[in-house]
C-alpha cells in the first residue's frame, strides 16, 4: 500500500479524511449556488428592462412578443447565467482548494 508522502489530506484514507473531503465539497458547491443565484438575479433585471421596454415601444416587438415570450427570454438568460457562474465558481473553488491544505477552521 502506498504511503502518504506529500502529506496532503486528500491522499490519506480513513473516515476523517472522507468527512473533510465531503465538507469541502459541500462548501464549494454552496459557494457556487450563492454566486449563481446572485448573478441570475442581476441578469434577470438586466434582461427584463430592455425586453419589456422594447415590447412596449418597438412596433415589431409589440406585435410579436407576448407576455409568454418575454418571460421565456428573461428566464432563459437567468438560467444560463446561473449555470455558467455556478460552474465557474465551483471549479475555481476546487482549483483553489486543491493547492491549499485545508485547516480545521476552514470546515
């Protein structure tokens, strides 16, 4: 069996190491969810204003964009932004934590 040469807690085996990995994964995913939700709110507002304004003032948009189409545009942008930002945040947190040894106070 290979020994833990590097001293990394990710290479050690046992229940404590597994609990530490699980706690770090939960923290990384929570950071991603929060960042994604914040970005989705901002994107919703940033998309809703021009979409609703164009549906009221532009003749083509007034004729072709009903309320369902406007809601679809806004929700699609919000969903896409949520997943993009959440993915990038989780990957950045995982990359950051792969180089740093976690301490007990980080958990």
